[in-house]
C-alpha cells in the first residue's frame, strides 16, 4: 500500500500539485488521467523516488517493490531471451522459468526467431517492448506504466489488456486510450486544478462527477455573488442613516466574514475541424494490384492490393507493427512508388498527411508559428496565430521553439499544419500517440465532422469502433480489404496472427519422444485448450454482462446528475430528493457490480494462470 500526503510541487510559477493526498490500496489498478502537462508522469517519478516533491511525504512499506517502465534503454545480454530473463526473480527450487519470459515476449509481439537476436539489433519500438517484458516478468508489488501502448500493435494491446486484468498486485496506468484504461483498471484518479481525485470506477464516472461539482460550484458562486451585490447595495443606500447604522454594521461584518467564491479559470480544450476541399468526382483515389517491397528480391510487404477510396469513406488500417501499414500510407501519399500496379489520384484530390515520423520533420530551431506559416507561405501571420490558438498555443506560446515542446505539443503542431490548407483525403498514421484523452476525443469529433475521406492507421480499438466503416487488414501474412466495421471484423474473421499470444506456444512435439508420444501430447494439449476456451469463455461472458450493466447504470446517473443540477437551480425540493435517492441506489448497484467485476477479473486471471501452467508443464514432458 502506498500513502501520499500533503504533496506539493511547482516549477517556477507553475503549480503542479497543491497539497494533494491519496492512497493506493491492496489490489487496486488505478488509471491516472489529466491533461498533458498537468503532472501525471511527474507523479509517477515521485513515487519511484526519481523525482522529489517540494513538500509532503510518499509512504512505501518495507520490502515493497515498485516497477516503472523506463524509456532508458540499456541491455547487457547478447540475446533477447537472456535479456528478458534478467527480470525473473530467483526461483527457490532452481526451476527454469524462462517459459514465462517466452510467453510474455510472444504476447508483446516477438516472433520466436527473435529470441536469439541481439537486443541492440531491434528497432526502438521493440527495444521498449523488451523493457516492458522484463518489467512484467519481474512481478513488482506496484506496477507503474506510462503510455505502454505507444509502441504496441493492436494484437499486443489485446494481449496486454488480458494480462493486466489478471494482475494481482497494484497498478497505476497512464494512457491516452480510454477504452484500454477502463478495461483493466478498478479505480480512476484524476489530476485536475492542481488537486487529485480518486474514485472507484471508470474514467467517465470521474469526469461526470467533476463536471457536476463544477456546475454546482459555479451556480452557487453566481447566486452568492448576486446576494453579495444586494447586501452591498443595502450598505451603500443606508450607510448615512443613523437609524440604520446598526443594521449596516451587521451587514458589513457578515460580508467581511463570508469567503468569496472565485470564478474558476477556464481549461481550454483542443477544438478544431479539418477544412474540406471541394470534390465533384466519385473516387478520390484508386489502387490496382499494388505491390511493394523494400527489397525487390524479398517477399513483398504489400501484394496485389486493389482499393477504391470514395469521397466520404472512413477506412482504418490495422495489423501488427512492421507489416506495411505506414508503407501503404506513404504509397498513397506519393512518398513511395509501388513496384507493380498503379495508384491513381483524381485531379481534384487534395491529401493532408499526418505521418508517424513527421514529428522528426519539425525544425527544432523554429517556433510553432513559423512551422504553421511554413505549411502555407501565403498565410498571414494573423491567420497563423489563429491556427496556433485553436491548437492551444495562445499568445506567447505560439513563439515557443519546437525544441522545447513535449511529444503531445509537437503532435498538435502537426495537426495544426493539416488545418492550414483544405483537403478532401486525410491520411492519419497513429495521430493519437502523444495526445491526452481530451484531445483524442476532439480528434474523433473532427474526423466525424469532416466532409471528406479519412484513412487512419491506429491501434486504438475505441477509435476503430468510433470511426471505421471499412478496414484494410494486415494479418496472417497478407493484406486484404474487409467491407465492414471493426466489430463486424471481430465477429466474422477475428485476428489470426497471434490472438492467443498470451499462451506459451512452445510446441509439445519439438524434439521430444517418439511419434506416439507426440500424438498423445497433441491430444492432451488440445483438451487443455478446449477446457480453457470453455472455462474462460463463461467468465468473459459474465464480465461483458456486468460491464454492460455498469454502463447502463452510469448512463442513468448521468441523466440524474443533469436533472439534479436543473432541480437545484429551480429549487425543486421533491425532485432533488427523488433524484438523490435514485443516484444513491444506482451508485450502490454500481459499487456492487464493480465488486463482482473485480472477483470475476481475479477468477479470470487465476484460471488463465492455471491453464498456462498446465501447458508449460506439458512442454516439459
């Protein structure tokens, strides 16, 4: 258990935390939310001891281990598997537990042939995955994860979701992916106006509570300000009358004693829309039998892909990393040329491209304003400043150098550059990686409102479910077009390329025994997998039912909350009592459901581990 008390932290005049306190209790998995720059990463570093508060204490029990996903990459072993095994705790009986490392590595997207590779040969993204694998296998008491999905693909994220749901220790998670967070956490903790608020339940519950409290506060402030003006008018009117002197003095004293509620400072949201360009044709872009490979002698990344993009299409490109998703966008944008086939763009097609590597294309020596102007040299400085303001770089913030910006701020600069000129085809490659949840929400709204076509590469299932109407799927060693939503894809096809990566996939037949033994092992393994599917499936169905019930009750509470605010303004006492009772009952039901959800999640984790152990033991036969 972690106890934080009276914690304060400032950087110069900027206050990050103002006398905050909270507790991380046994078994809690906490989602930490807040705007970029409000101190989420700072708080995690303080818990690890890497950062120091200005005042306050962080109490950590003796012999309590804390694991933090570091972006600092340092490897000492000559193979990926050996490096991953460094995270293992010494076994009391000396048993080889490298199978656990292999299981986690495969879950995070490592093919078996990479186990013998030198870690230094891996890409930066896979080196971060290796760090994550070492952390997960070390099983600390408290696991601190800061944006762990940024370097994962969708299949690995789905595996990590299942892994974290069965985590037995404590967890604090920072992520821009709200669905991912809500699917693994039991509590939400928000950093808001230099304070910290923690509640049991998902992110929306916390946001709704903060919204309700701030609306009530503001209505109370307005009412009290009105009363204060009435008292001041009384004092000014009768100050000179001796017969009213006593009453005037009483009013003055009462006014002096009453603390004035200050108007809360506004918190700016990213609020923008993409500018559509006119298009009178039918298809913006067409590909026919397009193939591409960086090595003409090797297997192609993309093979004979034919696709038509209509003027209002919403297409998501999904699949594991390194399979060709970014390459496809580069082909469509004209930054690469196909080996075979054709890419035909309509003469009226105007493409706006947000690429993964485009952050590196920003000039560190230039200001935000200069980068916006570079995107459209004919733009006036006033127009550029307007774009800067929309992307939350108001006033002198537009004069910040790119070199001092955070990853999220650089992403906003890139989005701002897309707004400078009209377009009718947006190509977006992982645009959310450095955005906070509020900015992701704004991006989804802007995509939804855009009067043109959108093709987006993303690993966020929330965005996929919100945006995608067609899919380009990189899976099972090939690329194909799926005519339907992401939900349709999961229901009809599903992932073939590693969906069951959480299971140790060593083959029981590798180098063991004779043919008859191998057949027996295969039969036993099939029985275990079948039993696992039925057992875990039953639990997962109930989890889905509980989550649906929680969502329904939270929707009801949201309606009741709004009704309570309206009733408070009108002074409708009976309505207030009725809604308060309804909210109290709903909150009780939600708490009970979360208790059941926690029990189910624990049971799912326990059963998953049991089956993994059975499969691991089978491999040793």
